[in-house]
């Protein structure tokens, strides 16, 4: 490789770096971590507690897209059913969030507000 070609290769490599950085940033901004309502990157019991507090209209800090992130069974509502599913995820009773409607239907029955009446055994 001649010296001139090396400079060109280096210059084009450097031009690629900002492009990669920008696409990586936009990808992470678009990624929804279902159940992670405080946006710390993990789904834990604090997230379930925060959704419970939000349902009860208690003051709690949540992510901007809370309505999407907290609706872990994709029924366009955030209720106790979503809290329970987050708790089940934390307890490793389910592997993935969100759960689809069909998978959610295999869970114990809830009343119209989403309350479970059976104790879930691991
Ligand atoms: Ca979290
Ligand atoms: Ca829901």
C-alpha cells in the first residue's frame, strides 16, 4: 500500500465512525425495555412498585414513554395485571416481556380491573 492510499484509507475509516455512532444512538433510543418504568435498564421489583404507585395516582418518577413500557401485556391499559406480569418476570416465572395477549390469557383469571384471585405458585 502506498503512503497516499494509506491516508485515503485512514480518512475514509474516520468518516465511518460518526455514522456508526449516530446509528447506534438512535437504535438504543428506539429500544423499549418493557417493564423498566424507571429507565435504569433492568426490570426489578422497584419497577413493579412504581407501576403500582402510578395506578394509585401516587407521585412517582417514571420514564417518558411509561404508557408503552408499563403495558407489558400490550392491551393498551396499565393496570394490576401489568404489575403482576412484571412481578412474575422479576420472579423468573416468565422469561420475556411483553407477553402477547394469547400468552397473557394462559395466566390465572383476573376480574375487570385486572386483580388476580389466585396465588401464583412458582
Ligand atoms: Ca428498572
Ligand atoms: Ca396492560
